C-alpha cells in the first residue's frame, strides 16, 4: 500500500477523500437503482423481453430505433440470470465511475493540479444530471460521453488517430455526439487532425451495424436509423429543453420552423467555423475544451426537437472548463441546474407540467452562457500572445507531426 501511495504521490487524506466520494457515489446510485421510469417500461424492458424470446434474430426487426451498438448491450443483458433493470443500471453506473476517473485524468493533464483532479472525480459522482441519467432514468448517455472524454484525453496527448477512434465509437452509439463535431473541423483546419482520421466515424458505424445486417435487417434501414430517430417526436419544437424555441414559442409554425431551424443552425455553424478558420492560433488543451463546450451549447440551442437530456454533454464539458478556468466557476452551476430542472420536469410529472422556473427563463440563461463562452473564445483568438505567424504555424504543425511519428514509432518498437 505504501508503494502505491508513493507511486501516485498520494497521502492518506487523498485516499480518504477518494474512498468517501466513491462510497457516496455508490450510495446515491444504490438508492435510485430500484426506480422504474416510463422509458424503462416503454422501451428497454420490452426490447430485452423480445431479445430473450427471439434471440439475436430480434436485430432483424424494426422494433428498435436506437443504434445497434446499444441493442447489442441489451442482448447481452437478456442472457444474464439477473434482474434486467439491475444489470442495465449496473453497467451504466460502472461507466459513471469510469467517466469520473477519465475526467480527473483530463484535469490533471491540463492543470497539473492534484486537488483539481481529485475534486473533478468527486464532482462527477455527485452531479445530479449524471446519476439521474443512468441510475434513476435508465438512460444510456454515459456511454457516448465516456468515449467523447477518451477522445479529449488522446487529443490532449497529441494522439489524434486514437482520439478520432473514440469519437467514432461515440457516434456509433449516439447521434448527439455530432453536437461538437465542428470543433473537430477547427482542429483539422489547424492541422491537429488529419483528414483520414475522420474515416473512423463512418467506418466504426458501419462495423457496428454489420451484426444487425447479418441478422436480417435491411442495410438501408441500418444506415438511416439516425435519420429515422430525427423523424420522431416532432410534435414540439423543443421537447422540454431550454433553447430558443422556448422563447419564441415551441408550438408555433411547427413544420416550418422545424425545417428552417435545421438550416439555421447549419448556417450559424458555417459562419462560426469560417470566422475561426481565418486565423492561426495556438491550440491548447483549455481551448479545445472551450470550443467543444461552445458547440455543445450552441447546436442544441437552435436545433428543433431537442430533448431534456441533450444538454448532458455540455454539463460535463462545463465542469472541465471551470476546472481549467476558475473565473468561470458559475458556468457548470447554471448549466447543470438548468439541465436538472428540465430532467425533473419530465421525470417528476411524467412530462405534463412545467418546471417551477419557466423554460423561457432557463433558455435566456443558456443564451447568456453561450455568449460568455463565445466571447471567451473570441478574446482568446484575438489575443496577440495566442496568434501564430504563418511561418511559426507551419513550423509548429511540422513539429507536432514529427512528434506524432516519433510517438507512433516508440509504440511500434515497444
């Protein structure tokens, strides 16, 4: 034990804190594990029952509208000799802890602060939107978020190929991973990612649908399964998410605004990426988190038909951002409180009542966070100390590529 403490430079106070926070995280989730929500009764439980009855041939049907990668997990659960909900929630609870550990590692990589790193681990275990999503609601967002965090980890270590591998895995589980896709384009423009690295995204998704294709479901249906998801729940412009439609009215011009809103966000994203591509600036770990957080807030703010859970990635990135910039400590507080309020408006009242604080108020608060993070980005890009002359930018990128080659050579030789 002493050797372990010395190896990781831990003292007994550190160990005590980590153990206590782990126990607290387990206790919260243990209490909530028995809650049965409407989503479980309507989707996961019937799907698992069908998988138990039909076996792998269930994958040939069109009864599920999630990515096959997720349904494979349900298929495994259907084979286990335990209560399905217990098995399901246990898997996602374990992933909660894995994500907390990766978050702590990311903060350590960037800040070199043990206190901030351990604090991040503890915070991730008690953030309401994390344990409510997995242990209470029985949702699966922690899967794709964990892969996104691993993507960041390898970006921080200047290993873009591995980073994009994990981003591809995230996409194979959840379409919402595309919320932050523009930040990868910015990294590509700045020569931090190569164009071939993006092939992991379609490649891993195609590999993930092969078993379902072999089982008998038509390939075109599997390729378009995310498109089919987008065609559902079109009865409201905002499905209990605090975005622009909660301000202008989420029941007006339903069909027109739904189509126009999709083109609007594409136009906004193109404008933002165009402006960001005009200059060369240093790409630090902090800036990577900053731009990812910006897009994680921006995209669902203007996209129509957003659900209450679609801010979960912004919740996690807001924590990272605050740990790297203490002056922005209030961003995760507001972001998480807003997300959790939207969660509870659905979970507590089965979706038929408004939250205590009206959605429009939270939508304005989210807009304020978007402006604050956006201005932080703008100031960073305009700062003279962060800008790179053309020659220096080329040199830095060449050094970065050389470093990648050397790292890859060491791994091969190892």
